[in-house]
């Protein structure tokens, strides 16, 4: 039987985000079309507004363009 492994969410997220940032930086340096995240929200919804704001912050942190159509 294998031993259980504790996953540290923040550490794992930071590692994955670092890998994504490295990849995005490579794409940005070799492509005329840098990656972008486009968001379309139908209607008014406070939790959705918060979620979209969090996605925008993360996109900016990773060097990904962000387009909010609202």
C-alpha cells in the first residue's frame, strides 16, 4: 500500500503558475499574437463580477492579456 501524500495547495499553485508564466513569456517573445483571455458576462451578478476580477488579476500576473467585453 502506498503512503498518502499531503498536497500543499498554495505551493502547487505557485509552481504551476510559474510554469505557465514561463510558457507565456516564450510565446510572447516568438509570436505576433500574445495570449489573451476574453470574458463575456451575461447579466449582472456580484459573485461573477468578483470571479472575473480574480481572473483578470491572475492573467496580468502571468503576462496574459485580458479583454472584458462588459
